[in-house]
């Protein structure tokens, strides 16, 4: 299993040809208390960099962008009843959706965990 990161603070954890997409711990801290999550429909095709979901916090609404292109094969319906899970466990139970990857080579443009940690140091 490989985890890659975007500069917009999304992660994608890839196993085979499916990736689990969520936001990083840094992102959930910046958002504050998450109060609502708008998830895409299963079967929706998303392009890399396009809006895949929306998360609303007490501070603002923010788009969650697809780290890679693909088709939504599953969404985390538990977030609708318990959106605070994003704050409590953003890298685990607080994931948003699973994408069937359209082109694995798109992962090459994303950051590794070490690169993402280094990137965070440049913005904080």
C-alpha cells in the first residue's frame, strides 16, 4: 500500500487499482470542526484536480480535489451521520471516497510522505 499527497492536503492510499482519498491531519486542523460532508455519487467519474467532494467546517466550506482521475467506487457514508470523524481520524475512519484509478502514472506527480512533511515545513 502506497500513500501519496497533494499540495492541497489530500491523500490517496493506493492498493492495487483503487485509491482511498481523504484529507491530511494538517488540513483537518486548518478547517476546524467539520460539520458536514458532501460526497459524490458512486459511479461518478472525476478528473485529476477536479472537485470530488465538499467538506464544511465551522470556519468555511472547502472542496476536496481528486488527487488522480478515476471512478468513484465507494463513499464513506458514515461521514454523513458523523462528520466529526474527519477531525478525529482523518487518515483512518475519516476517509471520503474510494477511486478506481484511470491512470496509475498520475500518482507519479504526487508527493511521498517525506516530501509532504518537507512541504508542510515551507508553509507553516
